[in-house]
C-alpha cells in the first residue's frame, strides 16, 4: 500500500458504534455499510480469549445484534469484518 493512498487507508477501519454500552443482554452495532456485507464477527475478553465467533444477527439494513447475556461482566472487544474493512469496538458487559 502506498503511503499516499488515502483510499486504501480509509478501507482499513470502519466507523461503527455500539449501544447500549454497557450492555446487559443485547448489544447492537450501527454500521456505516450494509449489514449484509459483514463477513465475520468475534467477541474477545480483555485477556484476548475469543468468547463468540459469528454470533451476530442482522437487525436492520446497517445494524447487527449480539446476545451477550452469557458473557461475564467486564470489558470486551468486538471485531466486525466486511469487504470494506475492519472495526474493533470496546464495550462493557454488566
């Protein structure tokens, strides 16, 4: 990738948001792209251990939903992969 190739740099990360944060039972992710373009998701705990893989459901045109009721309280990282790029989001589980 060329250092001045801004299109390539922009494609590396997606500006997605999570809510509610902290989450109790359900976590929603608002995406800047169509939810149908998501090729994979993973939730990892603060130690880096993967807790869920591809456990998302499409909740709207640009929205995903995760059932996080089985996770312990604490800090988690959510990775969302699309052909447009990757987003890594922090969230708290109550």
